[in-house]
């Protein structure tokens, strides 16, 4: 484990970079956004990383970061909890609340509270009322190298009822090509969530059979010409231990990535709007385990509420192997 400076934020906060290595894996974590800045397997980069904090803030503030307090979208930024209505900022086209708002967790500089040769733990306190959310939230994010896998454990507690949905937001590109459209993706989901023009789920849980959303067998990301920023339904509740939620391969690279998670949903984003910092559209894709978008406004989607005395816990693994 080594630690180095990675510059400062616009408001003068020092950003640290923590580097871990184990066998064929190396991992670089930034305190800003608790983000994965670099991930190599067999000496080759497997995720997109920008050169400076300024690049992240300008081009892709969520890249590699932990998104929250509520990752993904909430329609109109509105929800009700225990009979009280809340209005969150609409930071996406003035119509939807995305990834926690204008100063969500991706924008925050986390504290480094534990480290060893194989792990780093970061912490963040989110105040009551921050970005409109009720309750003070105490967050922990641990990255740990386990053989040829990166294990990410996210936990949170609160002092008052609140809503929470966290997601890891790395952009994967397994072979360094200009786009990921020929990468072969498999998602073992029989259903997905159709969305409106604002990318808000309609409330329907639709069968993937006969649609471009059927990834139960591996296929190229760009095979159908469909644009993807959709949630795939892997279950109806969070599990205690991770299971396989996606597999990814690049045709020119004999490397296989498996994503395992405890979460019931997986947001697949094809990176179609990426630009700047040396990257163009589809330069990387995101596989973001989480609960379903807009769950606070869709009773059929489950429960997004965290209450005092409870602990939110998500575990996700990125596991690499050679073909």
C-alpha cells in the first residue's frame, strides 16, 4: 500500500490516492468520491481513469465513484417518508434527481479511516438536510483485494429515517479500444425496467424475451443498436452474500470479468454520453449494482428506507480471470 497526493479540489481540499497491489491486480483509489481511479489486471488497465481531479469534475464526476445518497434517478426529486413530503434538487435537466444531487457522494472528499497492504476504508458523514435528505448518515466504503478480485463493501447507519441507494460507477473497458460496442456482455436477468424519456422507470417489470434487453446469453453490447441506461431485475430484495450479476469479455483480450453483488438490480449504462478528457461516446460501460431507480415512488419496487438501529450493507466484487 502506498499513499500519494492527487491534487486539490476547487475548494482547496487535498485529495489522496491510495494504491494497493496483490498478484495480478493493482488498484488505485482516490479519496474524492471514494472512487476507483485505476484498476489493472495482468498489467493492463481495465477501467477508465482521468488525469486530474479537474478532469473528473469537468467531464465525468461519477466515474469510478460511490454514487449516493440515492444513486440513479428519482422522478421530479420528490418522495414521501412516514407521511412527510421531501423535495430534492433536480440536477438532471431540471427534471430528475440523479446520483444524490449537485453535491452527492461522488462530489465529496472522503476521509481515509483504515488501510493495510490489502485494503483501504473510507468514511463520510452526510448531514441531516444535505441535498434535501432527512437524517444524518454515517458511511463506510472498504476496498479489499482478494486474489484476483476487488471486494467493495458499503455500509451506512442513520440517526433518523431516510432513503438510501448506493452504486459503484466504474467505466469498464477491458482491451483499451476506443469503444466497448464489441465487448460481449451477459446479464442473467429475465426482466428489466422500461423507462420514460427522462429515464425514469415506468413501473413495469418487463420480460426481456425477444427484446434487445435479453443478455441471458453473451452478446455484443452494440449488436442491436439499442442505447442502454436501464436497470435489470436480478431479484426482488438484497441478499446477504453476493451472486453473479454480470459477465464481460472483450474479443481481442483473453480476460474475463465477473461482477457479483448482493443487490437486486443492475444498472447497465453503455457510456453513450461520455466525452472529454480523452474519451468519447461508449469508451467504457458501467455495471452498477443497486436497488431499483425511483423506488421511493414505486411501492412495487420494494423498500429504500433506512431507519435508526439498522445497517445498510452492500457487497460487490469485480472478479477477473484468464480465458
